[in-house]
């Protein structure tokens, strides 16, 4: 039961980190159509008024330092977990502790991102929120397709080496 929870938490953290990196415009987070980082692409395609741009910029600026610190915390926890897996992968207690640290850091980042999204939702019109959600779904679909393609490549490699 505990192993299942750990696996689920780790998978959710990985998915959360990939999606949030793509959405935030972090390095490596280019949008699916190659039009630039996810958030920048989204902001440019929402046709924000000058007043909305000021409000959104204020929200992003007000939350920038906290969000960066939380992203750094997730990165540090991930790096520590990678170190454990590289040096002592059989030490289940250390792996669990590392994965738990990643999950806890990711939870805090998700909560902060939720606050930012809620603040931005208050600025956007219903039509803009709908468009934003469609852009996010497009990004998720592209990400899922890439993930399935990579999994297919791995599956083919496994099968070719088991024969």
C-alpha cells in the first residue's frame, strides 16, 4: 500500500513538474506550436487589454520571487532524490524520504500556482479563460503525445532486447 502511494506521488510530482514547467515558460517549456514559452504564448494569444496587461503583470511580479523560491526548492529536492538514486538506490527509506521531499515541495509550488491562477482568473473575461483553457489543453495533448511516443520507443527497445 505504501509503495503504491509512493509511486503515485512520484508520478504526480513528475507530471506536475513537467506541466508547470511548460506552462510557466521555464527553460525547456516551449509551447507545442513552437511559438515561445507556454505562459508568454498564452498571454500573447489572449488579446489582453492594456489594463488587463498591467494587472496580470502586477500579479506575476508580486508572485515571482515566491514562485522562483518554490521552483528552486522542488529542483533541490529532485536533485537530492537523484543523488540518493545514484548512490544508494536500494535504500528504500532514503528513496522514500527523498520522494516525499519532492512531493511536499511540489505541493507548495502547486498551491502557489493555484493562487496565481485564481488571481489571473479574476482579471480575465470568461472568453479569455475559455481560450486559455483550450491553449492549456493543446499543450497537455502535445505533452501526452510526446510521452506516449517516448514510451513506445522504450517498449520497442525492451522487446527487441528480450528476444
